[in-house]
C-alpha cells in the first residue's frame, strides 16, 4: 500500500498534514464524497435519455430489465471500480501498477474523459445561453421570429391541390379537400427554428465550419471559469460546491413535477411514460434488454476513471460497499423520477396542440433544447420555469465536469508529484484553459456536428472494451480472490457466502453481458451531414452518413458505407473512401 500511495518521508512535503493521506489529501467529510459521487453519476442521460428509453421500450415494463441490469452489472462494477481506487489511493493510470501490462487501460480512460470533458463544457455553454435567453419578457422560441418565413410555423402548412393549383393556407376547418389532394409542407417549430438558426447558427454541413458563434464562445468561457473556480483547491473546494450543485437538480425536478401534474393533459403524458401504455410483451425483445444494460452502464459513469479518482481520496477504511449501494440506487431513482417531470409537461403540450404524445417524444438535444423548451413556453410564467430547467441542466453538467477535470488533474499530480504538487491551482486553471480552446471548434457554425459525433461515438463501445479489460485485469490477472482480500483489509473479514454473488458477477455475469452488448452493437447509424471521408469506430461497424436538419435547397450526396470486418475491413474502407473522393 505504501508503495502504491508513494508516501513521502519528508514532513515538509506534506500538503495535508491533518489528513490520513497527508500527501494527496482526503475528503473533508463523508458527505462531500457521497454528494460528489451522486453528482458525477447523475448526468444528462438521466434527464434526457432514460425517459425516452422507458417510453420506447414498453413504459413501466422497461423497469424490469433496467433494475435487473442494475443488479447484475451496474452495482458490481461500480463497487469494483470504487474499491480499486480507494485501496490504491491513486488515479486511473497509477492504479494499474498492480497490473502493469494493462496500464494502457488507464490511459484510455483518461483520453475518453478528456474528450467528453470538451463535450460537457459545450453542453454547459448551451445551458447558460438558454438560461440567459429565458430572462426576457417573452421566451424567444415561443413564436416564429419572422412571420413571412415559410420555414417556421407552429403547425404544418397544408395545401390543397385544386385543378393543378396549390391553394395555400388551406385548413380542414373552412374548406373541404379530397385526402388525395392534400399536400403537407414540413416546417420547423419555433423552438427548433430558434435552436438551429439563432442559438447554433447551424451551417449546412460539417464541411462548412464557418466562424465562431461568439455568444456561445462567451458562454463556454463562463463555463470554464465556473469549473476552474470550483476546483481551484481540488476536492477541498469542489466538495463544498456539490452541496448545492448535487442537490439543486432534485429541487427543480420536484418543482417541475408538481407544476406539471397540475396541467391539463399531464395524465396522458405520464400514461405514455410509465402508465397503462406499458407493454410487457416488449420483455421478449432482446433490444430492450440491451438498451437497459447500456443505459445502466453509462449512467453510472463506469469506465471513465472518475469513480476511481473520487474514491482514491477516501480514508482507507471507508465503507465503500455501502457507498456503492447509496449512489447507484440514488442514480436509478433519479432517472425514474425525472421521467415523470418530463412527460407530465410533454403531455400538456400534446393537449394544447391536440396531437399524440408520441409525436413530441425525443431524446438528447431534441428533448432538452427543442421539445421541452417549447412545452415550457406554453405554461403561464414560462420564463421562471425555463430558467429553472436550464439552471438544473447547468448544475447537472457542472457536477459531471467537476469529476472529469479532477480525473485529469489527479493523473498529472500522481505522475509528476514534485512538479505539480504545490501548483495545483495553476494546473487546474491551465487544464480548464486548454479545454476551452479545444471546445472552440464545437461552438462554430458546424460545431453541433462535432458535438453530436462525440455524443454518439466517443463514450460508446470504447468504454465497453475498457471495462472488459478492467474486469479481466482485476479478476483474472491480478486475481479476484487477491482483490477480495484487499477489500477485506479495508472493510474487515466477510463470509464466503457474502462474496459468492460478487465473485459470480466479476468472474462471469458482467463480462458476458458486456460481450453480448458488443456483439450486438455491430451496426451503428448516425445522422450527420455528408462527409467526404469514411470514419471507422468499431471492429465491425456500418457507418452511414446522411443529411441532417431541414435546410432548404440542400444538395444531397450519396452515403458512404464501410463494413469493417475485423481483419480486412480497414483496407476495404480506405478503398471505398478513396473511390468516393475520386
């Protein structure tokens, strides 16, 4: 243990003389650690992805595979990573001194965290911009800015073909038209128009980068400043900030839920989410179980290095077993709880527009910055609800960003303690500044395409492979039984029966599930603008690029498909890409 912790014999070199680990420091209190872990685990996916997955996969029936996967993969792997980090008291790179051949796993985790930190910084910038935009007498996305613009409308524009002449502004209320002659023009809703043309100023494709969108660049700068200020003293300062950032989202979700259920149509939204519309027959669909496993896996931030990093600052005899249950169950409960707040207000919006709820249900950016803001604009005192919602997204994003920056900082401090130990504040500011500069391409007019690319691919199959290698390294190379003895050194002796379940999960169940997910994830499709290149992201993948957005008069280009078979696919992909360029 002393070797792994690299303890110094020189008392003058100890920065935290009052802590158990006087060189690296420890959490000021157990509450700091628990709230930091909850803030890290509860991310944007709990709010904008889980409700959609529950709706898509059978409503309330989806909770059965979701909680099953939580028990057999989520909690065991969360416990494994937290215990590994706490025992070694090192970041995700140095912990692999226990299995030197797999030190690249730790490096891979840090690289993924670096790229995802750029992504989270941009999401925080979006939330800041929308929060400031909500501070107006009327929400700017509540109506189309230009009534003469025929690409934006609250409702689809319907034409009637009468004797070869298109009659505009035709409605079924004041005219009759044969259904075969009805022509509906698809237009953008006010919130979608605002997102594309005002907030993002989206270009027609990734190949048209355009200038930096300065209002987003300023929000990105503010995001970097907020993160740097919170982490200026490491866990000693961030551990206090999370008292607000980790708890405030629950207050907002509760407020939005109470307001939502009092609106007309809220019942319809909740029925679609998890009520009578639940479909138990979906449980026979393998895709439902795969979605449950994937959501459980990613929502707990397993494989990112953050769990190890935060746990490494615990006292050696901290009860990491109990902490793992507290954090994982809180995370799962938050996902279910947030869904009620989301769908109650979407149900009201469906009631206002007299359209089915399923036409409004979206995930990701579509839910957070298009569907939900539009729904909030129809509620009295809409500015207040909008400010609360985007402030909640801001705090959720900040918590995840805190842990991401802490991973990068901790790895550098552990690798070069003599160089950076007394310059932690400067190191934190430098990392945040670098992330700001790396985030600038993501706030150009083509920035949303890069953000989408990161969102879809960086934290996907790569993490599954990293965690699979992590399990193999700890359970099979380092030795599962040896690791259990290490845990007992921290927590005390446990019975054979106590470890039976954890052995089953670590040695067999969890790695098998990860292998199944990887095997059935060989086809990937993402909506992106046409790109004059082909990018491979997995050993066996189909990447098809296609036009995104609703931009008039856009020339469509043929898709580029790459079938990447394990051995010869790379050469074939390159050949097709060169042929397409030619």
